[in-house]
């Protein structure tokens, strides 16, 4: 089927008249005389994929391109608040100064803790110092000398005990002294071994974690000092100011409201239309308070998330010309692109109403066949068929009102693409 149909009432009447003349009939009323008795002459068209166009409008309102509530990231007391309502500000320009003295104290303490943690980690990684190694070696030598003397004394006491020169208690005392000397010597050797091996992996890991925690505290303190200066998030005008010097603010308080100088239109687009527009695309917008003529507006943003209640997507469009002519809250009408649906569609007049049913007459070339159908949307000339027809069938477009299911028919002519 062609995309643009003339109204069936006119086009098909002309077609029928032309056919009558072409086959030298005296008039449409004389068709039955020249046809086989009981056979109805019809004009058909092959059913194909048609395109229904559904132009729609969306409504919106004029807003500042960006309306930003300026809030503090930290609680604190206001030292100074600059700017007044209506004043123009630039992105990054300081607007509110908070007292940061407490944060500076915290920063100094955090920096001292970080230095200590870094020093302890460095000592552990560098291992045992030379002076300590010398002390440990001297301790081992002293313990070895004590052990050697205890061994000599024990051997002599054992010999004397055998000759009866010393008592059993003296021998026990010599054994105890030797055992103690052995223990001291082994302990000195173990201390030297541990010192040579250095700190364990677990010790190093704990010290590294302590350094990381100290660094985080330093960074947090520096960030708090930075956040004590509250800047404008965008270039625009101060629309509202809710803070004065000396007041205490919280992180939930709106201190100022900044409205950008470049206004925009904010609209909600139905889900069935959202895929017909893209960011950067130009749409026609009309704002009656400014002009009755539509103008071009570029799509700036399309939200990827629909409103769960309305199933509509927020869309923002730019506004051209002098920004001062657009006032927040103005009503806007947006013309959306035609949403083209490829579907099976038939001329509106091809649908015959019989009671509560909708019937479309087709033919196999010899007889009429009635198809009950379920209809969908319409673009005024054509009607979408949801169920009951399929592409390729021969739709009776002239004579459908005169035939019933099963009536014999003769195809006079088949309309082609473009009506030829």
C-alpha cells in the first residue's frame, strides 16, 4: 500500500466510473447485464505493510537551564556570606565562608600522627641498627664466657664429689649454675637471630595500615578546610539567599539558589514517543506568551528513567534568542516527530460494520471471503489491523458493500502501488 491515500469515497468512485467506461458499459448499473449472473465485479488491492503516522504534541514549561540549591557539605558557623538576590555569579566563585579554625587544629594533629606512623614503618623496614647488633654480639660473648666457667666449675665439683671433698648440695648448686648459663646463652643467640631477620610481614602490614589511616585523616581535614569555602556550582543569578553572617548551618540547609542565565523547556514525553527523539535533534516549540509562531529548539537531555506513575520521560530543550524574553513557568507546546509504525492497515472505508463485528472483505479471485478483524490505531485515512488479516491477501476495495461471505466475484482490476 502507498503511504498517502486519497479518501476512498472520491478515489474509488472515480476508479469505478473509469472501469465502467473502459469496458464499454452503459453505466455502473448495467454491470450485471454484461457479467455472469450472480457474479459481482470488484476491484482489489494486495494487502501489504503500511505506515501509520501518529503526530503528537507534548507540553512543558520554561525553567532555568539549571536551578541549583547551594548547600554546605560540612556544618559550621558562617563568617561571611557574599552576594545578594539578583546578582550574577560565575561558576566557582566563593559565596559563603565558614569558620575553619577547628579543622585546622585537626589537620595539625593528623599530620603529626602521620609523621610518627611513617617513622615507625621506616625503622621496621630498615632493620636492626649497627649499634644494637654490636650490643647483641657482646651479650652473646658474655653469656658464652659465663657458660664456659659454669662448665669448668661443674666438672671440678663432680670430681671432688667422687672423692668426698664436696657435699651433694654443692654439686647441685654447680648443676643449677650451669643450666642457668646455658639458658642465658641460648636467649642471647635467639635475640641476635630475631634482630638479623627484621620485622615480620604482619608487623610491616600493621604499620602500613597505620600510615594509610593517618593519611586519610589528613586528607579529611584538608577537605573540610576546603569545604569551608562554599562556591557557586554554575554561572547564573542568585535567585534566593537564606543565610547571613554569624548563623550556624547544617548539611541539610539550602543556603542559596542559583539559576542559570540560559533558560530551557522541560517536558515529559510518553514512552511510545521517546524513541522518536534524540539528543541534539531539533523540535518545533511554541510559547504563546512570546510568539504565536513556533521556533526551533534543540534537545539537550533525555532522562533514561521514566516516571513510574505517568510512564513519561523528562526531556530538556534549549531556547534560542535573548534569554531575558523567557520567563520561568511559561507554558510550551512541543511538536513531536511523526511516530511511523509499519503495520497491516486498510482504508477506513474498507471496514464493514455488521453488528458488533468489524468485517474486511477479501477474495481468492473467485469468491468473496469475510474476515472479522480487530482494529487498532488510525491516522484518519487508514486503520491498523491487529488481528484477522495477513500480508499478501487480496483486499476488495470497490464493491465490498455489495458482497457477502462466499459470493462469487470477478476481479475487474487490481490496484498497484501508487494507485496505478
